[in-house]
C-alpha cells in the first residue's frame, strides 16, 4: 500500500519535463490571449464558437500530462466514472431542472447530446482534479478533508464562471437568475467525484493543475470586468 504522503502519491515537485514546461506556457498563453480576444468585438464572433475545440485540446493535453507524470491506470478508471456521472447529472439537470435549477445550454458550445455539451463533463473532471490539487496542498493527505475543501473551492470558482458563461451564451438560467441551489449542487457533485479519487489513493498530483486552475480563473475574472 502506498502511503498518502509518499512521492508516488503526492507528486508536488516542480515541472520536470520539457513537455510539462511547454504545456504550462501554452496554458498561460491560451487563457491570457483568450481573455484578450473575448474583449475585442472584431474577433468575438470567432472566439465564441471555437470554445469546444479549444477546451478539448486544453483538457486533453492536461489530462494526458497528468497521466504521464503519475502513470496510474486508476486515473483513467476515475476519469471515465467521473465523466459519465457528471454528464448524467448535467443531462438530468437540463431535462428536469431538479439538480442545479432550470437552465439550458446555448449554441456557443455546439457538440452536444441530450442538451449537454460533451466538453462540459471533461471540464468537470479537469477542474475537480485542479481543486483537489489545491486542497491537498492546503490540508495535506487527509481524504475527507481534501474532498470537502475541493468541493467548496469548486463552488466558489463557479461564482466567477457564471456571469461570463451567461454573457457568452454558454448557458442561460430560467428567469435570468442563478439559484443558490446551483452552487450547492456544484459542491455536492464535486464532493461525490472527489471522494473516490482520494479514498482510492489515485495518483493525480501535478503542478500543471494549479497553472490550469489559476490561468483559467484569470480568464474569468478579466471577463467579469470586461463583459
């Protein structure tokens, strides 16, 4: 059994390979340039409708780098489970309004099924890993505490996401009001997929997750001001 605080489990070393360093630079460039592009009316029509492809590339490269760093097959099992669970939660939420509230995805993200963009569940996975990375750095290898803190962090993160997502027509809320239940259920869903990640001791740690987390947060904070 691997101790929770062993290097194999908690790989918090700096960026180690050229690939990781190039990817870190790419993430910073992608989110910084994306924030700028979304503030320029001349290119906004293009940037709004390239969201799916860009997020797929960003998330795909990030998840690949995490696996290369940790080489834990359990990570792929977790990813499949977390993807299916969050996609199902979104599909039920869109169809019934019973989970997050009454909302619908717009045409900005256009690769969809059952009214849910395919990339949304992938975003759930990447953002959950990133908030777990930050939480574990803050409270140490304590599975229940990490999962709980990660769920709070992801709900707070959504506070920055929501105004931008609405302005760019990623999704819209019935009546134009974001229900408090949305933030609560973000935390619940994040906790439900974070806990097995922690309890099963799946190796996922990478400093790239923090680059992703804060570069994307910068993107949303800038657009909260600009849009």
